[in-house]
C-alpha cells in the first residue's frame, strides 16, 4: 500500500545539540510536589483551578529534575525523576517510558517494586509531554530516542533496561533499534504501533487534531480515558481527567494542543511494526486482553476500523517476529495492566528481569 508522507507544517528536528548537563542527584523516598488533592473530581471546568501546561505543582512520586536541551534553535528542558534502589543495588538501571495520555504519577507502583528489587529507576517525561517543554516542532521518534539516551549519558549510565508503555513502548522499540548495544532488556506494556496505522486511517490535518484537543469537554474526555480501563474503578483514573481539564484552562493551552496534535502525527507517520524483527535484546511483550486502544481510530471508516487488529490480536502476530521474545496477556485488563492487574504485572516483569 502506498503511504502518504508525514504531515508538514512545523519544523522537523534533524540534530540534537545537548546544552550544559543538569545537576544530578538521586531521589529520596516519600517526596511529592505540593499540589491540590489530585483525586478531586472534575465536576465542572469552572470549578477547576487552571494548571500550567508544564503540570507545575502536579504531584509526582519523586523530585523532578530537568535536563537542558537545545533543538531547532529552541532551548528546552526535559523533566525526569531519578531514584536510587531501596534494596541492595543490582547494578542495573531501568527507564520507564510513559504513554501519550498519562503523566509520570502513574508509575508510582512500578517505581516502588523495581527499587525494592535493586534497580535504579529513571522516569523521564518526553519533550512535548507532561512536565517537559512543548516546543512548536514536528516530532519524530528518533528525536525522543536521542533525548532519552542523552539523559542516560548525563546520568553516567551505559547499558539500560527499558519498560515502555503505550506510546512509550513504541518509542522503546525505535530506541532499541537505534542503540542496540545500549539496551539490555525490553518490557513493552501494551505498546501502540503493533500495526501500521496508515494502512487503516487516512492522514489528518494537524489543525483538525488541534481542534479536537480544544473541543474536549469534561464528559467526553472522561469517556476517552475510561476506555483504557475496563476494570479500574473510576475514582482511580479520575486524576488523569482532572489534570487534563485543568490544563485546558491554562492561558498557554493552545501550545499544549499543538504539541499533542504533533505527537499524534509522530505516531501516525513513524511506524515501528517492521522493527520488531530487528530487536536484539530479550523482549517481554504484554497485553491486556480487553485493550481496545488504537490512536486516531476515530478517523478511520467503520470498515477499516473493524479490520484493524486490536492490541492483543496484533501482539500475537508481532511476537512471532521477535528473535528473543515472549508474550504475556492479562485477562480482562485494558491498556494499563500495571494499574489494573498490578500484582500479576509485577510478578511477570520481575521474573523476566531476573
């Protein structure tokens, strides 16, 4: 099938000059940014306090530091958390790479049990997301991969393990093919990109995707988040709704919407499904059996949407192409097994990492 070219309109990054390195320290346990109670219910937009597009003050499970970067003539900063092990150190570091619609707070559980298993745990917010800068650029996976490895270099880390969820899983696959000698093991939690979305969805103008971000209401965004979590109690995913609808009240929300639209274009225009056959490290691929996630699927025709394999189905096919891979499924779970099947996910991941 002939695929369209990536949507134009913003500058594409070709180089990544690294600015002066950030001061690095290891996080102490029990830290959280001061902020209003994140479990408040988003009852109405007019009742929510505006939140900056850098999620300033939104609570994270550890102190947030920033790596300065320069790209496309813009000075940027990449947020990250850096945790020391709480048990005897095993000499290994693991990076947790977030999904598109999830902030770093949702990694609190895995951070805890990975530290208890002796890992140094690093949790970056990618440029364009969460507490990191949101520049006006055309995003590509190679750019995010380069930033992630620049962070590893700044922290003095050579080989790393990666746990990537959703968009973070897609990024992890690309990163592991660019830096095959730097990645020890890969855990891919319900990664997107198990199919080439261009085979099923027509290209969309960036302006249309930006408008969709602006048009969310509390009710429609809550419904969007709910589809990721078929068995998680609503109160436990409500914080994702709260921070997003608070950001919508920011005076800089147009920049947030633009970055979100551009990262959707990155997902669409940077397929990785054919890269699984090139993966050198051992791979644990996981999938919730009720995961119906498919970015931009709302723009597919009903016929093409029905033809697109869901993540559990696509995972069954893709794992056969991985040289050293194993698939684990979590019955009834949706897109985030580490929240919906927390104990099962912990057991499987730790067994693989050991």
